[in-house]
C-alpha cells in the first residue's frame, strides 16, 4: 500500500526527531536532559511568558532580578542581589574542580510590542526625553533568562554529572553596554572568585530552531556613540553673510566622515561610521547657533577603533576651522569593546555541540557589527564563548520566504521567538557544554 504524501512527511519528521533523541542521549547527561525537558516543558513556558510580560529597561530590572534570584534560590543556589546595580549572582559549589560562569542579561528595550501575541507586553516606561514608550523583550533576553533558569535547575538536580563551581550571572543593562562593567567594578571576581571559563548565548532571529552558531575570534564589534555639537553664529536666513551656519558645517562634516572608512581604513578591516541623527534649526528663515549630530561607530580591532575616533575628532575640528567657527563640542560615550570568542574554548564547545545536536545543526557564525558587553568578561582575563541560538521555527521561516517578506529583526516591535523549541535546544547545548567543561572526577581519568 502506498502511503499518502502527508504521512510520508510525518514519518520522516518522526525519524528525524528519533535520530536527534538518540544522538543526544549518547552524550553524557543527554538522556537525562531530554527526560527533564519533557517533564518541565510547561514550567519553562510559564517562566518565559512571565518574563515576556514583565519587561524592564536597563538598570531598572528590579522585579526581573528579584524573579530570577528567587528561581535560582529555589534550585539551591547561594544568591546575592544588587551586584553592580540590579545584577544577580548565583553560586553552586559541587566539589573541587573548575569554575564556570554562565551569564544571562536581564533588560528589555523601550519598544512598543506589535506582535499580536496573546501574552504581548503591555508595560510602559518614561524615556529620558519624558515621552511614554512601550517596553518589550525585543532582543530575546526573556529566552536567555528562561534558558539559564532551566539550565540552573537541571544542573542543581543532577550534580552527579558535573563537578566544580557554577557561577550564574544575571546581568543588567546589556542594551546600554554598561551592565557587565558595572558588575566587574562592584568587585565581582574579588567577592565570588574568578571563573576559569565563561559562556553565554544570544538569540539569532534569522536562524531556525534546533540550530546553534558559533566561531572562534571576533564575532561582535566595538561600539561607540559620538555626540557632536557644531557651533556657529545665528542670524536671519536672508542675510547668511552675517552668520556662521552650523547646518552647512554639519552637511560638510557628514560627507567628510564618509572618507574615514573608504580612505583611511584598510579594506580588509571592517568599520562603520553612521550619522544616525541631525538636529538643527527652528524655522525656515532662521540660521541657528548650533547643530547636533549623533553617530554610531563600529569596528573590531582596537587599532581601527582608535583611528576612527581620532579621525572623527580631527575632521570635526577641521570643518569648524574652515568656516571660522568655534570648536565643536565632542563627546564619546557608550563604548562597548568587541567580543572575541576564545579559540581553544570555542573549538571544544563546538565539538560538544556537534555531538549533542548533530553536526548539521551547528553552524559557523559570521561576525556582525552589533555589540555585546559580555566581551567585558573576556577583557577581564576569562576565556569566553558566546553562541547564537536559532529561535524561529523552520515553517515560519518558510512562510516568510514564500511570501517574499523579511523576518522581523531583533529590536523590531514585531520580533518574537518560537520559545518552546528554542529553549529545548538552548538548554541541551548549554548543559552539554557545562558537563564537558566540568566533568566529575571519575570521568577525568
């Protein structure tokens, strides 16, 4: 008898699922993880929905931090709150052995959710400008937190599978690039010990669920913000000769800045200088006194970073001089250093992921120009690895492709992950890597 096509597809999917479970169960702790996930899927989804519906912005993650701390305490961790502001540290000592730092970020974005989900965020916040904005986890930090709560629970209840010390970090203000350094400046390593390794994940909005991506070396960029206030001499628009026009200066500077990347940086070195905003003037026939430019600057190497920032200052001063204008006011802020995955650690974790998830589900990660302050732990002398977690169901990806539409990106008000499958893969991957990095004594021989 010939089976209908739909039944053949179903059998193929079941076969794939069975092969995945067999492969995972062959990894140390793999069968236990699968069983635990089956028993705790409802609890994980409830956790995710709670975090999704209760977002808080950077350095205001008070309820979020309290919730994460409570869940880690319930699992048996020694928890300290208010580290570096709203940061949380959970410690679990399980005999002698290495110390592994596992990190999640806590903060959400001032973005009004437009997903149409039944559990869409209704939270609001007053922005620095005084306006009211919605708040949502548009970058997947709710997935990150739920994932680490699940990993923490599993590892606490399966201590026979690993040995050493777990250091869980709930980090504030990742979106502002300042939470990690705030925790480090609050004597994180002096108070809790310096870990031997550090690992984190981040949602990837264009990768299917079931897959992860990672590569050694640079994966995320140096990120700097620059504010330039160009100064001139205001007056009537009908008599420009009596003024020093800051808007004309700004236009000149915008074009001059484009040559920093195209003519001063080696073509082999990635770099971006973007003027994201210009604010100047009040009325058609008035030439104002000032014009304000806001820039974002991206790079990988520290040499390129320094050259770009110095070049911006030099060109801004030169434009002012060419118009006989006062020197501009230049402010550099929100600097986040590039994230470079430690090569030996990344190779080891990649091999573990291939065993746990299958080689076809472990992808190379192309460097991107986004920023991530998890890099600060690497600069503090800890080998780090961050991997990307696919969070979009394959059928949803296929629908967008069929319709010729682009998927909502991270930070979009329409972004949302397919949480159940994403969490299953994220927890499997992080648990497998943890067990490999922290084997019990009998497994070391």
